């Protein structure tokens, strides 16, 4: 299994996207978000997705250089059409714009439609936390391919519909909750499949609606379950809400695009902490709360209690120091692209 530095991977991905028509800025933004996902341990949203993005460019489902269009706006709201640009580029621009409006008005909200896959939500929400703000963000797949069954069903009708929150923290990395409302992100099935590993029971059903631990059953017509196991109605309820904000409120709609084009609908909101409480007082309270939770007596089998985002921050520091392991299948695909494109 190859181990590479984060800079090596960013350079390689930047060169690949440049060869496919992306500008330097676009290519660097996409590469940065993908490699950051690997750094924090979310390999399912990292460099392994590069071949799929290249294929989407070839199909016209991702359009390098697509115009970023603000369809309507007020001092506290923005409606954006990404025109099938790179989701990373469109959504990072949208987050910056929303942060600026929240700084001026105290709160701001944005919807984005017609863009490609945006990757890991935490990378955008953290931008707001670094500016002393709280972010709330959701994403769905619009009319893109579906992967998750509603509670009680055995056919995919929903996306993994992630939801994310980030807040500043005086004592270290931001508090960052970034989670799918499904039992598992589909990217983790890709990882298990690439490594030839079984998956835990409770993640997926096969095409006949039976529980299975073989990731291949998902690709043979199976479906991912909603978050929560026997309490899956809770994950399904969250997924329903995400679909309302990101599919219906954006105007993307629901169901399937006959072209099979992946498009991420986004809703994000940013809140300026200073409008409600002095920032230093709030971030100190966050740190005190974290310490209070960490002092909880441990349950059997646990050595410590982590706050949301802490494990990812630790993994990031470790991988910056030691390098990033890339599975053999993903590395072979990247080498194939590299040779085909002559980069």
C-alpha cells in the first residue's frame, strides 16, 4: 500500500484536473478538498474519487470553468446556480459569500443547485468556525442516483443526505459534527470493496431486502439502510428533513435524473457568535463543556471520551507527519490516469 505526502497527492490531482480543462484555481481547490478528506481519515471522500470525477468531466456532468451565478439575493440570503461546475469550487465560493453576509448581518443562509459532488461537508463548515462563527450545512443528491432506502423499504429512494455543524473552540480544533443520515456513507462501501473487506451488519440490505455483510451485494442491487438500526426511523426523519432543505427548497426536486447525473443540492447557514455572546466567552464555554464531558467515568471498553471533530483533528496531524496510505486499487487507478493524461 503506497504512502504519500499530502503535497504529493495535491500536486498529482491538480495536474490531472488541469489536464482535463480545469483552471489552476479550480484544480487546486478540488485537490485540496479531496486530500484534506484523506488527511482527516475520511478516505471515502478523498483521492479515490478522482477517476469518477474525471469520468463525469468526460460525460459533461462536470463543466470546468462553469459560471457561478447568483440568481437572487438579499443582505441575508443567496440563491446560487452552479451550472454544473466543480462542487468543491461552487460550494467553497458560496460559503465565503455566506460568511461575509453573516459578518455584516449576524446571520445568512444560502442554497446551491446544479453542481457536482461537493465531497466532505466538514471542510466548508470549518471555514465558518475559523472565522468565529457557527455553521449549519446539509447536502442531498437532488435528482442524482439514490443509495438509501426509507425506513421500512428495500429500494433506494434517498441519498446519504449528510448534515454538518461546526463551532469555534478556545481549546483546540473546532467542534465539527459531519455525518450521513444513512447507516454508512457509500464511499465507505467503496473503500471496503477496494480492500476486499466485509462490512458490519446493519449497513446494507441485498436486492431481496436481506441483511448482508458483503459490500458487493450493494452493487448488485442492494440498498443502504437509514441511520439508527432498529431506531432507523430517526435517521430516516433526518434524511427527510435534509431532502426538504436541499432538494425541495433549492428547486432541484427529488427522484432520478434520466441522465444519471450526480448533482448536490446544498443548504447552508452561518451565525455570527458575537451577535449573541462575546466570542471569547462562548469559545471558553465550549472548552469547559468539553472538559466536563471528558471527565465522565468511562464505560467498559473505552479509554477516553472525544468531542465531535477531535478524532479527525488527531488523524490530520498524524497523516501530515507520517503520510497518507492509499489502497492499491485507488493508486492503480490514479497511475492509469496519470499515464493516459501524460501528467
